[in-house]
C-alpha cells in the first residue's frame, strides 16, 4: 500500500494536492496532518465523507511508496517524517524550488503557482475523470495559492489548469464560500496587535513596515494576516515577526517587482517565493530578530529607483508669457500632454493641454498661459522614491511631477509614463517592456545593452556584494574591469552561478589582484609572465584575473582602439561562444554588456559552438568541456563544432595532454548534475575507452550506474552524506566487473591515492558477499549492522545498485540512514562505577549491549544498565 502525505498547517493547495494524488495513486492511504488552516478545517468537517482522507490511527508501519505533496522539506512533515525514512520509495510533487531534504527517489518540483497544477497536468495526461466535487477542490487549491491568479508566482500553466477545471464544471458557490473565510476571533485579535505594534522604516528609499507581537498560544493562519496587513499598509516590504509558544514565525511580502525576497533574505533561511517568504526561529527573542532584520536591510536592501535616476531632463518648459495658442502648438509638436511653466528661471506652475483647450475654446489663444496654469504645485526632490511618486499621482490625480533641487531650480520631470515603465514595465501605450534579449545581438559603440539589473537580482547577496567591492577598487585605481565568461552565461540562463568568477583587467591584473586581496583576504597566486592571478576566498569563491592588452592598432599609424578591442581579443581566446560574453564593472558604465561573438544567439538556440577551426587542437580538453556544457544545459553541439571534435578525436589530440591535466578535467565531470549523461556521450564519441583504458560499458552496466546516480542524490541530501567522494561511487559502478588487473591499470592511469584505490577494490570484491548475506529472511538490525558495518560507503552504494531485491535495498538504506548511528548510552565510566576495570572485557560487553539496543531488547539507560549487570552476574556465576 502507498501513503499520500502533505505538510502541517495545510491550506487548500495541500488538500487539493492530496486529492489529486489519490487519483494518480488510487487505493492509497491519504493523511492531512494536524493542525489545519481554519478554512480547510471547516471544509473537511463538512465534506469529510466525500474526501479520500484516512484516519491517522489506521496508518500502517511500512509503505511501499510514500507520496509527498506541496512540500519538499522534512521540517514541515512533523512526526510523519518517520514514514519517509522507512519507505522503500519516496515521490515528491511540489512547487517550492530549493533544497530538497526528503531523499526522494523521484521528484517533480516546478516553479508554478500551485502544486495542484502539477498534479492536475498528470491527471489530464492519463485522462482520469474527475467529479464536480473534485474539480471544485482542485480549483480552490489553485485559486488560493495564486491569489486568484494575481500573485507573481502565477504562471500560464496555472491559468490553463483552471481553464480545464472550468470546462469540467466548478461549483462557484463553494469556491466563493471558502476562498476567503472570515477571520476567527483569535485572528482578529492578532491582526489588531500587529497593526498596533507596526513600525515604518525608510530604508534605501523604500518603505519597510515591520509588525511584531508575542502570543502565549499558536495561531493558525498568520500568513493570511500578513496578506491583509500588506493590503492595508502601503509599504514596499511588509514583515511580521510573531512569537508563538516556543518558536518565532517570520514572514515577509513585497509589491516591488525588482526585489527577490527569496534571494535577499537567504541568510535568514527563508522559504517561499520572490514576493513572499517565511521562516521559523528558536532560541531568540522577537526584538532581537527585528533588530537583526533592520540592520541587515539597512546594509543589503537594494536601493529603490529614485526620481533623480528616472526623471526626464532637460525639461521642456514654457514661460509664463507664452501664449495659449503657441503653448498648445508646442505641446502638440512634441506629443506632450502638459509641461512646467517657468518665470525668471524658477518653477511657477504646470499647464496641461486640457487647460489650454479651455482657453482656445473661448478664443483666448492670444492670452498668456499664466492665467490658465495651475499654481498648486506638487514637486519632488531627486532622492525621493518612485513608489512615493506613484502615490502622489494617484492621490492628486496628476500626470506629472516637476523635480526641483534644494534651491528650487527645476532639474527634471517625472511622468505617469516613467512610473509605468519602471514600476510596471509598461510603455506609454500599455505594452509590456518585459522582453527577452533580442534574437540577434550586434553590439558596437553606438548600441550597447546593460545587464546591471540582472547583476543585482540574479546573483547571491554575497557575490553581488563582492562585485561592488571590485567596482569600488576599480574606480579608485582608475582601471577598467570586466566580468566575463561562465558567470554571465549562467546569469542569462538563470542557472545557479558557480564558484569561479573570471575578470579581465585593462591594466595590470596582478597588481589589481594583490590590492583586492588586502580587502578580502584569502590565498593568492600569480603568474607574472602570463599577467594572471587568482584569489581563493574563505567563502569558497575563486577570483581569476587576466590582463588584457591596452592598445591594439588596426593598421600602421592608426589611432589605437582602447578597451573594447583588447577585451574583444581576450574573449576570442575563449573556448565557446556562450562563454565570450562580458560586462563592465566600472561605475561609469556598470553592467554595460559586450557580446562580440553572438553568444546570446547560441544560448537561445541552445547550441555549443567553438570560435575557430583549431580550437580543439590548441586545447584538446575543450572536447570534454563541450560535452559537459552540452549535457549540463541540455544543449546540442552544433554540426561544424561536432565535426571538429570528431576530427580531433581521430587525430588523438588528447594523447598530447598530460595525464595530470586530463585527470583534473575528469574530476569536473563528477561535479555535474548528471555525470552518467556525460559518460554516455563520451562513449558515443569513442572517448570513454581513451579516458578509461580497457573499459567497455554495456547497456546493463549503464542501468547500474544510473541506479548509483539516483542513490547519490539521496545521499547528498543527508547531513552525513555531505562531502562524499562522488567520483568513487561512479568508478565502483564502472569498474565492478573488470578483471582485477584491468581495474588496477585504470586506477593507475587515474593516479588515485592508495586509500581511494583500496576502497574501489574492496567494494568490487565484497559486494557479491554483501548481497548473499542480505538475502536471508527475517534479518535482525544487529545482523544487518554486523554484515555492513566494516564496509566502505561506496561498497554499500554498489550493492544497492546491483541488487534488484527490494528487501536488500531497504536494509542498506536503513543501515545508511539509521542503524549505523545507533550507540548504547552507557559508556566506560558507567562500567567503572560497577567496579569493572578497563580491559578487553569492555569491548565484549559493549558489543553485546549494542546488539541488544539494535534489536530493541533494551530501550532506556536503566534497561541498558540492568542488561550489563545481568551479563556480569552471569559471567560471575560461570567463574564460580
């Protein structure tokens, strides 16, 4: 039997998801863990007989498969997490991307508005019919989690899912009744406290509202209150911090589309979406959390767009003496609906075409505009925020606000169009400005793209802060610095950036690196003859600096082309077009984007393209990198580049590469998301036998290596699995059935340490015996530990992959994630208290005690003590 489970404090998306999952996994036990959101509790109480929910008291101890919906985090499952650990297979459906720690064998986690959408798509594919009641529940789930399709997380998939449900027939009466239930008395009281204890901060031109309170009970539905406060208060960011019993609930929402709270507040370990996040803390006070948040935002909150940054300047104006007819003609000519009016250089008023037409209709075209202009001026300073301008325009029904400096001098104007463009990404005609990069990019000095916003929003906070420090040093040293290569590629692909940051310096890269190291610390190395340097930071980031030539002369006596040409030459020396993009890190053009070789086009086409004919001859390791990138991103090596690779392989160019460099490149394969896909591509191109001599991998062996890859994903999510030697797992699977002499030959080629070589030999030798021992029936936990306890982790992973027996796999997982950590609570000091002197007897006693603990014969410290006393008394009787 299967079990379907969701998170505690379940909402309608959670309920709808378990209902949908039961349609996909009929006959499963379905559990909605307590507590529940009030509106969901009310719904279940009324419709329990129509829901496929099981009584928690009837749940069995073991399930063939556990299906988890609407969460991928252990902490949200409460006591039900134990069933995950005992399950033979775990499947996850969720819409919260991020770290998954359930050790799922299969997961479908998509960035959509509701988990229900993902499950409904599966139902539609399988053509499973739904009743009107089921259709309505699924609609409730999608509507609630997407805010009736208004939240930023809403996708076209959610809309299509609801469209399908409407076609099937939704009960609108039920949706209206439960979509937004009235607040309970407890919730009303909490809302009043939060509003009363709210404090408004002005941080980086953004209004941040923080509400706090302390309760002596747990209140369900706090997230609903945050949404209400966000609607009541006009703040850029709304935060609530509530202490409920022993923990603190922290949640934040934002209306600002340029903010990603998931990224901004990552140091607080928040979960959620860019526009709404939450977290729980223990062992701290509400006021302490509040102060930490305020100080953090004061330092790291990205500045809001200011009026001075977006105001139009110079400002088109007319003077107070300009006639109405002339002013109307000028405004029509420039397609303006109004403009400021000045007198002796000072702002005197505002005139609109609507005002001018009144004068024209009354034959007053000859009259000066000063008689018709509005003198009730609402002005702004350059440092005020765009959000404040929007508020003023709405409150006063005005379409433009003059911007004046401290002396009252007109320095710019901000209009409705500016607000629409920068806050809502709409042009003057309401068309979306949210466009992708153009299909064809030709960047020269007249036309440049800027990706500063992408740098601000797409990088982790620490990495973005580091770039700002580099920018500041470049400004002080008056050097041009460019961010190049993989980090730009991954930003455009929205792929998590790696740990390496490549920088090109127009000047002296080595000198620049040493000056930066004084600020950052870390370990520095340099190569004076190549003009390169690298800094390894304590955070794990690595900075690589290269000097680009300052001047390149296109022809004799020609003026030198500075910066762009030298940058262009440096980029041409790189491996593939998708790695040739760059942007400036200097203040005067921060984020200015360079793409001389159409890297964006190849990104959009999803192809890997070499820059020149001899690319793989110059550096044969590029063959391996091309395949890594192809498999990592799901791209295709374009035909001409593939032909160059095949020709280079035919010429055996890799034989010219030192084995040390080759082995270093091979290690990179095992850091990729799917090494198996890369290895298979190597095999397809005839590379595998060169990289691993004497190795021939047949289809059944690939199936075993794929099993290993799935188990590695489970291991890496475990705390004890972090830092595992991933390469050894795969090598054990690849080399398992080779003759010992062939296996040893490959190990020598790879230059593995004696310790790593021993692990591979042990795993390959011992696995058949492991499988045979675990085939026995009714194994006790102590037997499993004795059978597996002395073997390396790699041997257990290989045994798991080679065995198709579910009982054996269960025992191996149970040992890895539980049994091997079981220890008696008694120690040597307890034996001393019993008058037993240290010696070989200690080991014998603890071995027997551990066996009893593992098999459940003793459970408490007192039972352990009684067990040891029994052993000693028995031995004493035997001696007598």
